[in-house]
C-alpha cells in the first residue's frame, strides 16, 4: 500500500507541475525552497548533540495557532532544539518572524522516502508535532522506524477529508497506528479518528489552539511597529470601517455590491479588502475599480491627507490581525464560496462584529458555538450579506452587542495549549541541564521533567 501511495503521489505531482509552473510565470508564485523540499536543510543552530523537537505547520493559520505552544516548549524544554517547518511561502514568512523562539525554519520535505530520510537525518528529532490535519504516511512510518515519537495537535477531520479517508480505511488505520497521540479539537472529530482506526486510548480532546493563539496574529510586530501601522490608518478613527478579510475569487464582487449599499446608509464608510492570496492583489484592485472606486494600496501608504479614501487594498502579509482593531465590522472570507471558511476568531478576540457566509466547514464547531451564543451573523446569499452589513454598519449598538458576545466566546474557550502540553510532556525526555527542575502545578505538562 505504501508503494501504491508513493506512486499516486508522484503522479499527482506530475499533474500539478504544469499548473504550478503557470502560477509561477503568471503571478510570480514561489515554489518555496526546492532544495529543502528535497531534504537538503540549512544548518540548524545549537549543539548537534541536543535533542530536537520538530513542529510542522502548513500555512499561516497553522503557524499562528501553534505559536503559544512553541513558546511553552521553549520555556519548559530549554535544552531541546526547536525547529519549525511549513509548506506554503506565506506560512514560511510568518514562521521566520518568530526569531529565537525557534532554532530553524524550513520547508517540509515532499513525502517520499529519500527526502524524508534526509530531513530526519539532518534534524534527528526526538519528537515530531503535526498541526491540524497533516498526515503524511511515509514520514510517519519513517519516524516509527527510527523511534521518533509523533503527536498530532489541533487535530480535525473535515467532512471531505473524512469521506475520502473512509474509502481507504484499511490503509489509514495502518497510517494512524504510527501516530503516538492525537490531540483533537472536538468530540465529533475524535470519533472520526477512532472510526478510521486510531486507538481510543491515544485520542484526547484538547480543544482548539486557535482560541489561545488569537491575539498572536501580530507576529513580527513590535509595539512600535504596530503603533506605526495603526497610525497610518489613523484617518479611519472617526469613520465606520468594514474589513473584508481573506477574500477569495468570487467574493470581492458581492462585498463591493454590499458596500455600495452601506455607503448609502453610512456615507463616510471605509472598506478594507484583504485578499487571501498575494497573487490576487491586482485582481481585487481591478474589481474595485470596475465598481468606480479609487483604490489605495496599503503598500503605497502613508499618503497625504487621505480624507477621500473609500477603499484600501491590504496588499501586505501579516498585518491583517493587527488591523482588525480599527474595524467596525468584519466579513470573514472563504465562506461565501465553497472553500470552508477562514478564522473568525481573529476579529472576535478584539470584540468585533463578525459576518460569515454559509461555507464554514473548516471551522464548523467554532461557528456552531458562536451561533449558539449569538456571537456571529451567518448569511446564506450575497443578498443576505448586503442586508447584514448595512444593518450592522448603521447600528453601533448592535455591533457592540455582537462583538461583546464574540470576545466572551473566545475567552471562555482558551486553555488548549496547556492541555496539549500535558500530553506532549509524556513523549519528551528529561533534559540533562534543567538542574532537576520539576514543572509546577501551574505548568503545562504537570509533574514532568523536560
């Protein structure tokens, strides 16, 4: 089965290659560091005899969600080297901003035996921590063969992934047997892992790391840099601001139509459009211009006397989390089209009124919790989006009530990092230079030497 998997993965790469080449030619989209994807890693700082912990997070969302866990690992396991891998270029940029919180940042290898072996040789990890749904059969099997312990944190299985995995349940059962422990977000997702073959004794519901990570969005921002960014948008302080966050193709038009109606009710309203992917910056700008708006790019700011600014294109990476602070209301993209939705917690932590579309499958349980507590508005159609945004933008009291409930939901669901550490501590050996320090009862990983 592993040979068949590798063969199918190879065919997948061959099919994907022309599209990737076109994206690089058309949009300048990077493949990442090919050498690292083939297992040739940069020199890792620290003593090569040190034990290592390898954390793998695919993209921006996963990298941000695991940062609090990385900080706890750094403080409780000071003699371990911490290395962090990503798959996407945007995730890599955010990870590189972590500074000395990690000892190395690199691209994860393609899941083929030779590349996996080279990477493991370079890192020699004691523990590999996967984030969310990263299940790579060849890497997991290689870890098992070398005695490398593996833990999945923030685990989830969407409807689509679960259906696909059930078709190959026999193979998935073997793959999941190579994972030492699953820290999953919810009971329903725990049941799915068990149904696919995971040992129930190795599955623990720990909640979502994203609740602990919200407020960490401003990675790479010192207080001075954050203040500078907010100063650039100081012209918005007296205005009603709508942020369309992480929009995908097919969402800019409905947002702009809705905003035209918002303007009719709130003439001084400001729209900030933040496309999810950098290659869509120009596309989103052109779309707004077709609606008759003069668009200011964030990369061209600050500019003089921006009193006539109506639409700002956020064409930068990593600033959106900070910018939620200026919002009056936020539409979370990826939810009006069939893409599974994006993270509604990021604006919620700032007590902002949040609107999402019907497709929030990637955050189904979180969305359900918010809906139950009347902490989010969910719309089904572009027409409903217009109605919801006009209502919110013209009613400060309603925005305040919705935002207050959203912040309360976030506060009530924190603590996943500590629960994950309680599991991880059982798979990390004691350090030789911790001078016998035992974690206190307040520490995650209670009672363990690390």
